[in-house]
């Protein structure tokens, strides 16, 4: 029986190809550290290799510019934008929360809707589907 796990040789394609904090917000160097930590997170790397997810740019959403959103996947992997900062811009949101939103956004590389395909996909990931849906990352009215 063949292994269904991730190859021991990770593909360089299935990753974030650029990491870009928003330079007009405070402390972009810490924002870069947060985004880099997410991109290198073993659980995130595992999901991306397993499902062959490639994302052009990992960047952030400014809370005051996108008040209803925690995360956004643009054009199925062209870019993923995450709200990593507190609303008051006095720090950064909890890492585990941001990572949960990122897991959810990654599913939109292949699935536009929150249906059974997303449920099946996320069952393979490190966090539960129900918790991800409860995050409601895209919209305050979703
Ligand atoms: Ni979603």
C-alpha cells in the first residue's frame, strides 16, 4: 500500500511565492515576521504540500480598510490577505486565530463555497471544520 502522506521531498511550488506586509501600516517589520511565521508553520506547509496549493502573495488586510473581513482569498490563490493586526493597531491578533483563518482561506484555492468539499478538505487539516466556519472570515454578514 502506497503512503498517502506528504512526500519527503517538498515541492517548492506549493508555498507562498511572496510575502508582503502593508508598508503604510505601523511596524511592517513585525508584520513581515508574523506572515513569515505563518508561511513556515508546519501545519500550513503540510496542508499546502498535501493539497498542492500555491499562493502568489501572502499579505495583510488593514482592519480600518476592511472592517468586515478577517481574511480573503483573491482569485483562488493569486493572493491571500489576512487581518493580522488588532483593530486599534496596538499589536497583532492571536497567532492561533490568524492561522485558523489562513487554513480556511487556503480551502478557497479550490472551493468557492462553504460546502461539503470544504468539509472534506478541512477534515484532513489540523483544525476542525466547525471551528473554521464559526470564524466567518470573509464577511460580517456571512
Ligand atoms: Ni470561506
